[in-house]
C-alpha cells in the first residue's frame, strides 16, 4: 500500500530478502527483522528478489513492460533500502575530532570545531547495499605529534579491536594555508606570473569566487574545486592549465621583449591551438 506509514515486514517479505541476500552476499549477511508488529499494511517493499539490473535485463528480453528511468530510480531506492534493512549491522570505527586552528607561533583566534566521523569499516554489513560515507585522513597531509595507547573511558588499556577502544592522536598539518603574501612568494619561485601581475592574478581568483580569504588566509571554495576538477579532466585544455604552460609563455614574452622571437609567430601558435580545441569540442 503506497501510502502506508508502517515499517512492518511480513514473513513473505523476509523470504524475498533471504533469497536475494543469500545469493548475492552469502547467508552470513542475512539478518531478518520484522521492524514492527500487526497492522493492516506492511512496509513498501519489492515483491520479487529482482534488483534494478535484473529488471533492465527482463525489459530487454520483453519479459516485462518497459519502465521509464524515473520508475527504475524509484524502484532501486525502495529495493536497496529494504534489502539493507534485512542485512547484518556494519561494524565501524568512529573517530571524534577536535579541530583547533593553529599556527607555528600560536593559536588563531577562531573557535575549535568538534565532530564525529566514521573513519573505517571494520566489518561489512548493510553498507554493501547502501554505502556508508567514510571520512579518510589523507596520508601525507598530517603529521602525528602525539599518540596515546588504546584505553577505555576510564583510562584502562584495551586491545586494538575492542568494541570500546579509544586511541588518541594529536595531528598537525604538514602545510598551512597560503596568505596573499606567501602565495605570491610561491608564484615567484615557480615562475608563475610577473611582478606586475602577481596581485592581479590573486585578486581575479577572489573576484570570481574560486577562493575566499578568512583571517588573511586563502581557502578554495566549492566552485573553485569544481572548476579545477573540470579543467584537469578536459583533455583538450590540459596543456593550458598546467604550470609549465604558464612558465613557457612567460619565457616567450621575455624573448619577444628582447627581440629574440617574433610576437606574431607566438600568437599564431596560440591561435591555432585554441582553434583546435574549439573544433574538438564542436565535434562532441
């Protein structure tokens, strides 16, 4: 009944889940639950142990009527949620983070942030059907400066994989965010830009919303990350978004200024390269 507010699963529903889970994951993953008692209706659930891929195959074979993309998406949502409800719990590691912004010369005048995140999956369960979001600390971005033994909340030492084990780390980043000044210094080292354009380049990133400035530090925005990821995936424009291209162009400009290279030749090369990209995009 599509307007039901019941979460109850009948024995028939459980048998459907058993058939699918046993076949696709193994009997160890089957963890039957009724999720309620009585009532005229049960939960919204699939009537057969067919996932969305099997439905597509049956459609192609003419065994069932064709369904729209929205039908399939809705069915997949219901199917996965139901099957996950009949699978064993997942065992996860939950980490509590206390993030305190600091600099080498002391703390920043910014409130600390406390949060809890799942940082690893110790034993798979329903997450094989409905994935759990896992927060990973990227290796190479932090340095451990302090580490304490596995203990319980009273400080007693525990085995590493005990259900209530606690391990405390103090991490510091290997690099701090750029300020405008430190970013310009880095641009000079890498040969990006010229003295007259350093500040303009940084300001352009701010104006377009690719980065924001907080307490003199520069941070990439969601928009900035999306634009960057789009450009590095765009093979036709790969050459233009690399540091090496900027450096070569700066060298060519210096050679033009010294009369070693004719500027028309440089412009022609750039023009034909851009034109080639436009043609490639137009053919897609």
